C-alpha cells in the first residue's frame, strides 16, 4: 500500500508508492549529453571561457569564471537590495544581485561518475574558497553550490563543471528548512539534523555509506527515487568551516556514493547541491549543512505540480539496498 511520509525538517508530505516501479532498471533512460558536438568546447583550456578566469581562484584541476548569463549579477558599486513595488504598488520586486560562478574542471573527459577522489577534493576546496568570498559580499544573503549532470538535470555543456549561485535572498526551500529546524529546536532542544543522523545510524535501513565523520543515506521522505543525503555526523552549520582534512574525507565519500548511483542507475542524470546557513547568520545550533543528491529518473506530473505533494515510486529502504550492492 502507498504510504504518506512527512519530511521531519520542513513538514512537507510525500507519497511513497513503490508498487509502481520495483527495479533500478525501470529508471534507466539511456540519455546523456554528447561529448562530441562537432564544435570546440567553450570550457577547455584556451577556449573563450578560460579568458575570463578569476586568477585568484584557479588550481591544478579547476578554474573559476563568472557565468556569462548570470541569474544573479555581482554589483560592487551598490550594497542595496531593498524590495521595491511596481504596477501601482501591487507587486514586489528587487534587483537580482549577488553573483554566479562556474567552477570548471580542467579535465574535459573526466565526467562526474569518473571523478577521482583528488578531483572531488579539488572541487570542494575551490567551492569552499568561493563560499568564503560570497559570505563577505554585501549583496549576498545565501550561496549554494550546485552540479547538474546530464540533460535531464539541466546540463547543456558536456564539459564537467559546477556552479555557485550567490543570491540576495534566502531560497524558498532553504527558508522552509530553516523555519522547520528552528521550530524543531524550540520544541525538542536539539538540532533536527543531528537527531536525523543519530536515528539513521541506529536504524541502518537507509544508510548507503559512512566514514568516521560523514554519513550518506537515502532520505526517508524522498522526493525522487534514490534521493540521497550526505552530511557531517557532528554538528556543523556552515560548509566553508570544513577543514582540508574533512573535505578530503568528504571527497572519498562523494566518490563512493556517486559511483554507487552510477553503477545502479547506469550513470543517470542527477543534481546535487549544498544547503547551509545563510550569510546573514554566523552560526546556529538548529541548522546543519548537508548535500542533497537527486537523480532525475522520473518526471513530475499534474498532481505533483498542482498539489506540491510528490509521488516517489521507489521506497528509500529498497533504494538503499540496491545502492549498497553498487
């Protein structure tokens, strides 16, 4: 029988209906971005993108550039992002300031599923440096690292790259997490994410992989088949506070988990992104940074779009069993 499950952080409901699809092969699409389009790659060294490199943010394996078509525009001349009213004061708007980085691998053919641990480590270290930069930018309230792998996940360029979106708003989903975490802390006197880690370690049913300091598990109220969360076992509110040693350990875990997803689902399109504390807050006992990995192996239908209630056709517990075998 399908089961309604509630996200313990946000309070949102999802439907787990595993009777509708039972095997990983049910989700394999076979689609991928093509490596050879017949055109020069814009992100390869010497290409047009590399001419925009931020020289202070280049390493042996990655370089950083401003996005050519930014969703959030850096504006060092102004630190005002006040809301204003338009159309006879009926609607509200504000300038879309902040910044939009592209963190580009120097290795064209090393796709996400093939990343070495050293590649993961180099990308996470570069992201940490850019997080620190944006946290001190007067127009930034929130920074989020994202990675789009595959056409279904929104990737349009084969060359491996991450993006870091720095906005003057706190994103909607993060805001819901923060409010839910604050409410949980007020009621229970503890961090919901820390309690979540403790519970998943105890139950074991959804744990995919773990190291001394990090854990990966399929999420109880998953919105996507094989949705997997990665987070530190100890309380930590901000991603950029992780040490180089911790990021090396995290890199090993990410290589393991993404590798398991790649083997189980035949290298699917997926997104991953980091949620952490807004730039407007220095630290918090109630919030815990984490990575959410969302394979894009199903599509939302009319009910999902109309209700906001997601139907997931793969039980997280069954998904974890498949991934452990990967």
